[in-house]
C-alpha cells in the first residue's frame, strides 16, 4: 500500500497507474485475436478471468476468507456490469466488423462525464467535458472513420450498450474503490466475472445452434495456453492498478485516460506490421491533448 503522502495533491502516481493499466489492456488486442483462433469469445472470457482469479488468490491466500461482506457486495455489483459489458460487446462482434466495434466501444469516453452527472448529481469540471470531446475525436481518427461501415444492425446497438456499461463500471469503481482494499475488490470482481462467464459460456454453446451462431471449437494447444495465461496476467495487473488508482482519480478524468488504450494498441500493432498513417498519428496526439485538458486544473494547482 502506497502512503497517501506519496500520492500527492497532483495524483501523479494514480495517474501513472491508470496509464500503466491502459497499457496492459492495449497490449492484449493482438493476443486476443490470436487466441480466438483456438477458442470462442465466451470461453476465452471465462478462461482469462478464471486464471486471473487464481493468480490473485495465490497472492492473497488466507486473506480471501477475511474479505469484508461489504467488499463482496460492491465487487459483485461491478462484476455484473463488467461481464455484461463483455457479453454485449462479444455478441456485437458476431455481426459487425472489429473496426466498427472499436469505434462504438470508445463511446464510453464522452458518455462517462454525462452519466456521472446524472447518477451523482454533480457536474464534472468543464475541463472533463472538453478533454473527453478532444480525446474522442482522437479515437475517431484512430478508428479510420472513412473505412468504417455502419448498417444500424442490432450488433451495433449491443456494442453501444456495452460502451454505456463500461462508463457505468468506471463510475461504480470511482465510488467503491475508496472504501475497499484494492487487492480484495479486484479479486472479488475477477472471481465473480469468471463465475458469470462460466454460466454464460454454457448458455452460449447451448443456444448457438438455435440462433445460427458459429463458435470456434476450443483446441487445447500452445496458442490457447500461452494466450490465456498472458491475458490473465494482463487482466490481473490492470485490475489491481485500476482498483487502487480510482481511489484518487475522478471517473470523468479516468475515462479520458483510458482512451490511451487505443494508442497502446495502435503502437503495438505498428510494431507488428500494421500501418498507422497520418490519421492515426493525429488521433494519438488528440488523445494526449484531451488528457492534458482534463488534467489542467490539477496541473495548474500543483504549479501554484
């Protein structure tokens, strides 16, 4: 546990922790794509969260049995929202392109400050709205809007709903994290999402033939084993960082910082041979600018 005195009024360490968490998430896209060659999305969510829960459990050991009931309740609420977000996003991917899905999922950035206002009854700082708008424009450019395809299908609407749920999860963690120990609420979230995913996987495989879904058969090969273990490590590190950092960073600001995930994904894709282009570079700069706008009050507060 880092002493509060080291966190500082500028929230530099939590800010850096959120950046690190988005870096972990951004690095997962290529691994997810490769691992899905050996299994289906529903099974992959269950496996990565199941192994992730085991990793945190090995760290906590006997402390698991001393996790307060209040933490279990708050973690359960977050877990329901997290799994529902994954579920609707994966369902959407069955009918729309991944590029379209990435664009629609990024809607959580501008949604979060408005949803926070509606739920908490407190208007975020104007810088949060301005930063979200600039960062979202950067996400649009990274998504290469001229090549996106929209058809008003139900897959697009389920993906938009998943973006709404992502914004809700950010707000819930902003409220719950200060009241819990980060490792404990992270374990509760990961473990319960694994249980929900197990049930969801069973339902998906049972219903797939009836609704015409084609699910990739799970093949127990090195690609699957390596992918699941690495994704579980990424998940564990990211959730622990988020559970701690959101004690100090307001939800509206956190959502803008999370937009960096797309930059990390784009940079890693560039190293893997994908083309970034001028639009991508401009989009990345807009996201960084959006974060600076959002953090402007704290930057100025520190300098005085």
